[in-house]
C-alpha cells in the first residue's frame, strides 16, 4: 500500500484500471473462443485469384469467369480521390508564408548559398588583385618563397 504526500492511501486508484483491463481481456477471450466461423470457402482449382481480384476492383464483370464477386470501382475511386486530397493537404501544410509569398519549408530559395558563394568569390578576387596570400590558400612549396 502506498501513500501520497498528504498521507492518504492511493492503492485503489491504480487497482481499478488494472482490473478493468483484465475484465475486458476475459470478456474478449470468451467471445472469441465461443464464436463459430463456419467452414472456409476456397477458390476453384485452376482459377487465377489475382486476376479475379483485379477484375472485381475495376468492376469488369464480363471478364470475371466463374468466380462471382461484387464490383469495387466506386470504392477504388473514392479511396484514390481521398488519398489525393490527403497528399495535397500535406503539401499545403508543409509550406509556409513569408511576406505574402509562399516559401518551401526547408529551403530559402538558395539565397544564403548564393550570398556565401558571391562573398567568397569577391574575397578571392580581392586577394588576387592585391597579391596578398592568405593562410587558407593552397601553398605547394610548404610556406617558403
């Protein structure tokens, strides 16, 4: 038995969720064990199961052959449109807006890289025109001139 800072016992508060979980497990186990699923239905010998799934998905009843099924073209199209909307929404949410224009979330349009490249080009041009040697420059003679 544990007590909290006020000195009251709190063993009942952690016991109730545990008992509820065990009771739910028992109820589900009894329901599964007592259920009957009937006999399994199989496909006829020599039939292409994959082809029939494709025919059923696109609602091509004329080419179905011997296996009867329901058409799922409407469900297929609804799922396709739903996934398209989800991708479009994700792209919309992944963009941010700065000063009235939409900017990609992880890039800055390359401005920072261009500014850095221009600054290093200007520094190299200045060094070449003044004839100064920087410690960063490549010296194949080992530092002696």
